[in-house]
C-alpha cells in the first residue's frame, strides 16, 4: 500500500483583543482532531510569511475588520508575501473567518480582491461574526477547521 503524502494546513490570524486568536486556536484543534495526520501550523500574521505559504497546501485566515477594512496586521502579512507568492505561482485554497464589531463586509470585499490577486480560490463560504464570539461562533470556527482539514486530506482541494 502506497504511503500518502502528508498535507499541510496553515492558519494565520491577527488579533488585538484575543477574539480572532481564540477562534483560530479552536479551528486548529478541530483540524487536528478531524485529521490527525495533517500537519497544522498556527501563526500570528506578524510571524507568518512566504516560507509558510510555500509549505502549506491550504490556508485559513482569521482577522478583524478595523475601520471598515482588513486589520493592519493581516494587511502587513499580505503586503510582505504578495510578490514572492506571485513569482512562485503559489495558488492555494482558502477559507476566511472575520470576527468584527462592524458587519465585516468591507473587510471581506478587500480580502476577496487580494485573494484574486494571489490567484487563490475560496473553498468555503466566508464566516463573519459580529461582537464577542459566543458558543455558536466557536462552533463555526471548529466546523471550518475540521471541514477544511478533511478537504485537504481527501484531496478535494
């Protein structure tokens, strides 16, 4: 029986209040529980870079909307990695989770424009949670992590 290739999931988050961080951690745990052979790398946006995008087979992004746009920490990650990723033609499946005090729609539009520039493809509906995350928000983060992990492991995307 042939050995299967280990898949790699990158989860990048930006969080000042801790809300998006806790949701990213919930998604990471759920991904590991759903697919124990999957390697998961969970990083703050300030720590993540091109090397991590080269390593992964798919990426989940957790960030807030600040002043009706993508939070600066996440935008910095995109600014630092954009051209190196384009040069290497790294095309990834992605999922996005926005926890915000506003409605999140402008940040989502901004992100979708950036994702098109990267040539990334969405494989799940964006999740937007307003206000302090409750149990339902954590369930959504866990479901996103588990479903994304399973899709990667099964080779669906």
